[in-house]
C-alpha cells in the first residue's frame, strides 16, 4: 500500500488513454452531511488555499492475469455498491450531499513502453498516485475518487486510487480494500480481506438520519459538556512567531527511529498501557515541560466505529476529541496512568456536530478573553499488525539510536493545528509525521520537539526516573 506521506516521486509514465467507466445503481437521495463529513469538509476548505488535497491514497497490486476489463469492472462495482463514492456536496446554507444513481468515472491507463519488473512498475505507479492526489478535490463537481491503472506491455499491474476525505476516512477504506481484494487485487497486509462484521454498513444518508435522532442529541449534549470542562481549563494558544518568509507556512517532518519503536513498546509492556496512551502521555509531558502549564491538552482522533453498523460503513466517522490531563506532581508513570484514563473519558464522550463545538469554543474564548485554537493533535493510526511490546534496556536503546531517519517531506494532508502529529504504527514500528504551522512554530522547534519526545520515552524505557523537564532526562 502506498504511503500517505513521503518524498515526492519522479514523474510517472504518460497515460496512453483515458477510459470512461459508466456506472448505474439503484436509488438516489439527498441528505445532510454527517458530523464527520462536516469536519472533513471544513478541513478540506482550510487546506485548499495551500494547494493540499486531503486525499487518502491506496495502491493495489493486481493479481497475476487480471485483465484491464476485470479491474475496470471491479472499480465500477465499487462505486455502484457504496453511495459515498457516487455522491457530491451541494453548497447551500447547510451543505448537504447528493447521491447519484448513474454517472461515469474517468480512469487513466498508464503503460510502460519498455519491459519492466515489478519494482519499476511499482515506482511508476507510486508516481501516478502522487499526481492523482496532488490537486484539491472539487467536492461539488467532481466524484470523490480518482483512479488509474498502471502496467507494462498492455497488462495492468497496479490500481492507484485517491479518495476525498469528505467521502472516506482510513477505516472506511477497509471494506473498500476487501471488495477489491475479492475481485482483482492481491491480499494486502494493511487491509482486511473480508468484512469484519455480519451487519451491513450504514450508507452516509442513513448515518446522517441516525445523527438527527434523540439518542444522537443526548450524545451531543454529553460531548459538549466534556468539551466545555476542558475548554475552561486548557491554556491559551501559543503566540505566533515572525513568518519565515519562505512561502512555506506549513512544514512536515518525517521521523522513523528504531530506538523510539523499542521505547514505546517497552513502556507499554512495563505499564500494561497501550502504545497509543504511551505516545499521548509523552506528548503531554513534553508540552507541559515547555509551557509550564498545569493542564496538558491534546486532540485525539476518535474512530467512532463501536456500533456494529458503522464498522464496515464506507463513510468517514472519525472526529477529534479533546483530552485533558492534570500534569501537576506527576512522574511519567503516573502521568501515563492519568492519560490512559483521560483518553477513555474523551472517547466515551462521543462525537458532536462541529458547528456546535465551534460555537462553544468561541463562547468560552470570549468569556476567558483568550484564544484556544492551539491544541496539539495526535492522529494515532494502528495498522493490521501490532507494534512489538516487550522490555528493553539502555544498551539495546543505545545500539538502536543510530537507526534513525528524519527528513522534511511534502504531504497531501494539512490540518488546522499549530502542531499535528500523525503516527502510523504496525509490527515494523512507529512512523511519525509532524506538521507545524511556521506562523506559530519554527522548523527548529519541530526538530527539537521530536527529539525531546524520543529522549523522554527512551529514558522511561531504560528505567530512569522521568520528570516533566526534558533537560533533566540526562
């Protein structure tokens, strides 16, 4: 599967032709956007002026012998099955979505003229995928997916797809991948190969209807009560810095570290807390050390897929939730315990309409006389294989320290946050991508922040007594 971020790939092969793929399905409908769709539409609109698409990308290696017609039929069937993939946004006072009964996709067909092996074709396919995801989606006029077949000698080898975040989130692509694996693609270690639930997943309009119910109103009230408690405690947004003048307001720092992988797994093993809680606690500890504030706040991205009918729903369900932890007089072990408890409270508070949360935030800001838009965000994305959780020691951590990759990269994703940490976690380790707003944080701040995060976790993993101050870690 193609990475969601990383260095830009070289230009791919020129498409030899473009294929029109008509589709026809039962039913048409108009419905409000779901809460999660409203959230992602707001983020997409904020990212568009910076040329970012918020596209989720997937690259599927086709099974041997699959013909162009079979891959195209699978693409057609996918769109006909899932309403989110044949819906467009209508820009009204309250943006809605229109499900279309029929239409057609444009599928680019790329072919390498010279004979090439799988690595060469994959590299070309990754370049095509980068181009598919580059331009922001026009959610009013464009279908929320773009597709291309890449092969050699007239035989397709890869199916590249870019999806609008208003139509899907990462969990929504699990049943999409299952559908394609069943019909034309090789099994993917990141994607399920069969639906996980016997319950048919909700379509977007059905989820929107559920969010208008009395039960959903109770969820909204609970979520807003939780958010208000945190908004009244959280520190003010960080003051800005002088703009860099480079024209690159948002920068993205990628880091992969063997020592960090070991440290997160070791602390999780020792404390019996999840790697997600370990990483969240480390973020709160580093931020508290830098600001001196008693209460640490981080936004966590909640998947909101506990109900059986949402498990295999092809529609975004994820939204940020506020997590607040009292850092006063807490060792790192105690802070981790508090973080795990606070995370559960944040997730259980549930989702709510983004407009209601924005109105609450504005009201509290006015009352307190401060800005509150500086909360850091952690998007912890577990993959199919779990991070190894085992003990380590200072010597193993020292040897692993040399195995580190760190680079400034580009990204299709861009979020409204002073700093936003994405963590892709699987059996091979933890891959971090830190987005920083250089009107608020400097690139040097970002490099130091990730280094402090790793230093703190390595100290905790080696058995050192960890305090709130990174300088005291040794």
